């Protein structure tokens, strides 16, 4: 199938648009990486109403982005979503009569939804599977951008290919007063933040290592305070409870089911974030919090690694990047991550002397 023609004139043809929609059904990390592109859209379409169709957690995260006028959240988990509810949202979007719709992912579902919004002008990014009907549903396509770029820069590169003149990337998330007041009352300034869970066990550092790391840090410095967070899901709550029981030290506090706003406010009071391959890592990086992250090696890893001098990471070579070994599946543990020791993580932690040396952006 031949590559689509370039879309360098797309912005010039649509610059008078008054209503712009982005279709991006991402969860927390994906949505955080979308924000710099939203700022570019708002800058290039001054006075436009900018909307995003996203996941429910994505809509919650986008409430922190002042450049957005409205986020439409739809449920993506198979056990919760219904076709009826999704169709109601799409009908409401059609009534908005959007001038332009942007699709950065090229995923099959988002292509169909972009077409169903009825936007007059539509453009997509060739980042998903290529079907004969892609160009029937979305007439304009930008070729796949380099996977060596961070995800947020790939999306900005799509806009550049459409004719945008890019400014420096910005997140500029704004935390509501209620969330910052809650964090001030519950989170000591300069604490460490631990995110001990991820969307799947294949991205999680073993809980026993988290226990050992927490015990060691609290033993070596009784003034240290550690904030560990997780979602309201049963598995993540169980992991945090097990961590609390094993450590048995008041220097560790745990929180489950926080709103994205309160989680962001908690992160904003922390000196550094430590965690695995999860959306919380990207929220911390967007808020300017120094990070230490723990990854297993897999195709596309470099797209998701936080960049910059305030971010450090450990990467475990993995013998099964695509298909898990039977032993990993049986134990619900990624054996490659198990080989990354607490000592290795301690060696990367920011000390009080080094934590102020990188330029920490102001959220």
C-alpha cells in the first residue's frame, strides 16, 4: 500500500477552525504525553473551542490542562463499557459540529470514532495498522514519526508535519486549590513517593524488593518519609496493605484511589518519585518531580523513558519481551525485574545535595 501524500498544508487549510477535536483514547501516561500537543493546537487555533475524546481517567487528567475547553470521557475497560454509552457520546460529539479532528494514535477504534464524529476536516497519524479503509474514514494522513522520539514529541511532530511552527514543549498543568490544600495537610514536604504497582505484573518490580527498599531507607534515616500510592483496584490495594504490614513503620504512609488532582498534588510535595512503568511516572515527570524508574526492556521502551538530567532509570534486559516465559506467568512475576536489586535503586536515588542540582521546572 503506498504511503499517503504529505499533509503540510493541512493547517493552512483549517486555520480558521472554531471547534477542534482530538480523539485519543489513552490512559494516564498516554494522556499526559498528549498535553504539549494540546497547547500547540490552542496556540495555532486562537479562540477555538478545543475538545478531547479520551478515557475516563484521561478526562480526569485533562482537567489539569488549562488549554482544554472540554474532555469527553468514555469507559474503556471491557467489563464496564457498553456500546450504548459510547454511541451516546459519539452522537453528542456529532451535534458539536467540529471543524477539525486530529488522531495521533492511528488505532483501529480511534479511526472509526474519528470518522463518526462528523468533523469536516480529519487527519491521522500512521502509527497503527494500515487498512484499505483507513483513508476512506480519515482522508489525510501523516507518515509514522520516529519511534526514537518520546511519545509527546512524536505527537508534536505530527502537528509539525501538518504545517505547525512548534514552540518549546510545555505541560503547564494546574492543580486545583482543593487538591493542594489536601496534600499540604497530609503529605510532608520533601517526602519520597513510591508507586509500587502498574497495569500488569510484567511491569512491576517485585513487592519483596519494595519492602526491602522501604525498610532500608527508613532504617538509614529515621527522618525520611515515604508516601506509597495505588489505585482503588483490589490487587493494588492488596499490594499496599502487604507493604504496610511487612514494613510496620510510621515513616511509611499509603494512599489508594486518589483522584488524579490529589495524586498530582501529592507528587508536587515530594522530593522524588520512584516507580515502575506506569502512568504515575509520566505525571510526576510532567509536574517537574525528579524520578527514578524501573523498566523491563521491550520494543518501544525508549519512547516512554523520561528524558532530562533530573530523571534516572534502571532497565532490565528481558529474554521474553513479547511473550512471557511460563515461569514468569506461573509466579506472576517478571523474572528480569526481579534481578534488579534494591541496592541498585538506592544507588540512583537523589540525595539532598543532588536533588537541587537539576533544574526542576515549576509546575
